[in-house]
């Protein structure tokens, strides 16, 4: 008999799970994979990005509760399980020089302490595969960088019986990936399609800024075909109403165009304890043969 496969996605804030890898998670759920989202913080220091909700005193006064409710709605849409790690949002520091981070925030918690609840969750859920962010956080938000740091630490510690001995029976995940979210390659492909077909593209300024900065994409190792679940992804995104502008650039490209031009979500294999051949089309490549019971 083959054991049920399990996938854990570790994210910094509520809404990150819906903008990074949501269609992949929905696809794996449809295939019978058990999926758990671990959310490190409550997103309580995040800005209200939807212009229709900006300045609402009720939302501003209760942003922590609002974002939890949004996460509840997104979780139901995606069909995933979800757990809060309980850390406090660090906020995105701005200015030159940057101000110090708020006392007690997630990014300032010692790594050994911050990794413990994730180790405990890994040992309880027993994922075969974990996804998270690269060492730059995908973008340099302190919570995203810290999420990377504790995920990699927990990946190594969860299977070690001498590490965190009071946090459950050891369990060793087999693979960890960095998710690539909204990659430059995808944006360029959608932009080229829109321009070629005489449509206004919302991405021109982004691309010009990237080119001016000389930015490049990291290498993809794994592309998961998940176009059939793009609509589920978008509904989950819209559930995070304080964070997503429904009239913003994300939704200006019709789903059928996205399916045609870029039908995948991309990942970078960061660590693997099983043999696999790159490039991959499945996060569980090399795993299934190793978990028969």
C-alpha cells in the first residue's frame, strides 16, 4: 500500500499562500495529496493595499482579526489545512537609513527559538515535501527572509532526535523547494502576448524597472502544470480583500490567456534526500517510490 503524500507550504503572512503556489496546491489536493499551509505571522503590520478599503477605520483598528478572517476564507476556497505559528509581523521598514525593526517581531526572534514551532508542526503533519522562499525571501521583506531561515533550519532539525526532543517524534522531510511566485519570465511572456495582440499591458513599467536594475530570474528546476486551477487561485487571492486590488494588474490578463501562455507555477529545488532528475514537472518526483508502507 502507498502512503498518502503530504505537502507543507511555509509562508510569512496570510495572502502569501494564495499568490505563491496556490494553483499547485489545489492541483495536488485534487490528486489526493494532503496539503498544509504554515503561516508564520498574522500580517498585522501589513499595509491595506486595496484602494477601496484604505482609510476604513474599522478595518485599521481590527486588522489582525480581519486578516485572520481573510485567511479563513482563502483556506476554504483552496481546500487546504492551515496552521498559525503565532509570530508578530515585522512590517516592511522604509527610509534611508532604515529604521530598526519593532521589538518582539518575527524577524528578531532568535532562529533556534523561531524554528521550534515549525519543527513541531513538521513532526505532527509529517510532510514529504516543503515549499518556502529563497534566501532573499523572494523579495527582501524581513519576514520572508526569516521564513526562509527557519524553514531550512526546521528541515534539518525535524528528523534529528537530539534536536527539540520535546517537540514530537522525529520526521525527516525529503525535499524542500523555493517557490518563485510571480517570476520575471512569466511577466515578460504575458507582456509580449498582450503587446503582440494589440492589448494594453500593465507590465511595461515593471519590466523597464527590472531591466534598468539589471535584475535576473533565479533558475527554475521544477514547473508544475496547474492551469486548470488558476481560477481557484484567483478566488483565494480575492478573499484577501485588504491585500488585493481586484482592478489591479494581476487580474487584467484573462485566465484563458494565462493558461495558453504560462500554464505552470515554478519552483527551485533547494534540498533533496531522494534521487531526482532535473528539470522536474512534479514536486514529488523521486519521492513516491520511497514511501511505500
